[in-house]
């Protein structure tokens, strides 16, 4: 399961970058975030005398599937947790989009800062 959590941004060594201050609240607002899929499946139960299973009807269940360390995993999800999982998937998609947008913004701001410092150093 991919769970995104932004604690600190240690990879940025230049503390004068304002982009991190701009994006950090957005990252925190998108918590919890998940990546994977949620599916409604129908399975027979384990009771021997279940009337629904005897008729051929199966019981609905929700499954969360995700990849962890390159392997696919599935978990049953309680019905009460399904709306929260759906919100987390939505947050995960938005967070992924934010991460893709943040990279170019960081590079652009870094270049602007370097240009300004080069101008001031040459004067």
C-alpha cells in the first residue's frame, strides 16, 4: 500500500526556496492518501446452512488491493470504512498530481534564485 506522508523536506538544502512553504499546506490537507484500488466482490460465506449461499446468491464484500514491495496484496474493507478509503484514493490522486507539479516549480524557483545571486555577485 502506498501511503504518502510528508514529514520534512530534507532534500532541499537552500532554505530560501519559498516553494516548499507554498506546497506544504497542500500536502498536509490531502492526508490520508492511498494508492491502489477498491472493488466490490461477491463471495460465499463459511456458514454451512446459509440460505443465500444455498440459492446461489453470494455476500457482498469490499476488497482493497495494493502493491507493497513489488507484490500485490488484498485486504477486506469493512463497509463503514469504504467512504474513507474512497476519499483517501481521491487525495492520493490529487497528491500525485501535486508532486508532478512541484518538481518543475522547484527547479524554476531554484534557477531564479541562482540568477539573482549571480547578478548580485557580479556587481
